C-alpha cells in the first residue's frame, strides 16, 4: 500500500461528471491545463454534487492521481445556465433526476416539461409515437386538435 502524502497539492476543483464506471471526473486542477481527470474518492458522491466544488489531494504529490476528499459545503446553488451542460454516464443503472418545482429537458425547439402538479408537457415541431406492440392513450378526456 502506498503512502498518502499531501505533497502540497490540495486543491479546490469542480466535479464535472461521472464516467461509465461511476468514477468522479474533475476539472480545474492547475496542473491539468483545463483537462478533465478521472479521480478516486474517499466520500460518496451523488449526482446532486455535479458542478460543485470539491476538495482534492494528490496521492504522493502526483497531480495525475487526485483523490476527492469532500464536497465544499455552504455554497449557493449554481444556476443551470451558469453551470453549463451536465453530463452523467451510467451503465445498466437507473438514473433519477429530481426537481422541487419543475424539470425541463430541452433540445432546440423540442422540450419535455414535468411539473410538481403532475403535468407532463411535450412540445416540438414534429412528434412521433411508435410502438411494435400495443400503443395506448388513456385519460379522463382526450382532445385531438
């Protein structure tokens, strides 16, 4: 087992995403010149930590071997437009995204909006529903056109 030393390389960086194996990917390490680096972690990291600042140390002072030791607490929530795109890669595991009031998925002129009241609003210039099996539309009332 290697000896873990600070080596003077404790840094606050950004948790950018998780790779396909669930490992944290960080940006902002001064020695990485803006590149993303896969890290290890001593603490459990959740999807709601994406875009937040985390504290890393580098094993044996090696900046290519960062270890996340914690999520910086007490910071204001980052607005989604300021945080930039969020990328989460999962493999064979369900991905749950939760919002308090409203969740919007948007790409160009298409969007899907989920509201706290239970509404699902789908908008786009072209909508297609296709099924190789049964395709059911069910509701208290159905309004077409």
